C-alpha cells in the first residue's frame, strides 16, 4: 500500500502504465475520505499549451526509482474524466471517475465527497 506521505514525494515524477508507457507527470494525490488512504492521483496530460489533469486510481500502483506505475493502460487513462489544470473536482463528477475504471462508488453516509485533495 502506498501511503499519502510517500506518494506526495513523487509530485512531478512520471506516471507510467502497466507496460511502462509514460502517461504524464503526477500533479496531486486524492485520498478516500473514509480511510484517508490514497485513492487517485491526477496526471498532467496533453500538449504543453493544452494540458489537463486526468484521474488515475492508485490502488495497485507501484513506485519505482523515478516513476509511479499504475495498473491501467495509457489509452484508458487518457480517456478518463479530467479537469483543467487550475480547476477543482466537482463533487458530482466523482462517480464518473470511478465508473470509468469500473470501480465501485458510494458517497459518504451524509452524502459527503469521497475524494479529497491532499
């Protein structure tokens, strides 16, 4: 399991897919609000003048010497829901991120957000 403190050190390092293809640079860590464990990271992707932040689950991620390897192929990640580089994730978009990766999603008992940026 990758802990929040550990993965924060990898900001701006490469994020690669299961075959080692570079997806982009790690921008931020999002934790599951019920466990406070890392659930997703955002990755800067796209052309330098048109970058966006795509969400990638880190449940099965592996940290290497200069990269974070996620368990999803680059093609799937590139099609994931995204936000602008200066935007904030809207609460109503959380479910679509989980759905994109075929992961179960349920908001908190009081309807609160599932993801929080750390």
